[in-house]
C-alpha cells in the first residue's frame, strides 16, 4: 500500500543527500557506544521489571495463603485520596 497521490515519477524527482563514507563512519563511531549504553539500560530495566513481577507474585501468594494478614493493615496502606476522604467523613 503506497501513499495516496505519491507516484514513482514524483519520487524520482527527490534529491537525496548521501554522506561520504568518512562521515558515515564517524556517525557510526558516535552512535555505537550510545546504542550499547541504551541496550544496557533496556536490559537492566527488564531485569528490574522481572524482579518486581516475581515480588508481586510472591506477595500475592503470601496474602492468599495467609502468610501475610492484610485485614488489619493501617490506613497508611490506603491510597492517599482514600485516606483524605475517610478523614472528612
């Protein structure tokens, strides 16, 4: 599926600038360390997400099996807007 009203004859009229090989290599030199840094951050973020998912599942399991009793938890565990609403009553 193409772009409406954009034809090959129109594309052929475009002037495209291509950097020299030297400039392309400099761009690659600049980008490679940045890409590696981003890849490391993505990996670290994914590790953190996985640990949080494991913790969440563990917490759910402990609550469901009764290892943690949440019935008498203090109001501090409630969302702030819920606490404020209860204080106003």
